[in-house]
């Protein structure tokens, strides 16, 4: 299952806040009322002119 944000699913939201310095942002994905269909691997991708980074987590 691939979720691309923004999504039509109102149970899924993202939150963003500033990090410890001006060049850092912290963000996270929030899934309310977790259901079996939400199981899978979620990957956050961040990219800019300096490169790209991906981090994944699994919901069982």
C-alpha cells in the first residue's frame, strides 16, 4: 500500500515543526484509529539540492 500525502484519508495527517537550528525540520506521520489495513512499511523521503534521504518504519 502506498500513501502519498496529502491523502483523502482523514485519519492520516502529517505534522511539521522547526528543528534545533534554522536548517532542520522535524516531521511525522500520524494515523488515527489504526486498522489492520494500515499494516505495512511507511517511508519518509526528504530531498533537496544537497541530496536525498529515506527513513522507513513498519506497522504490524
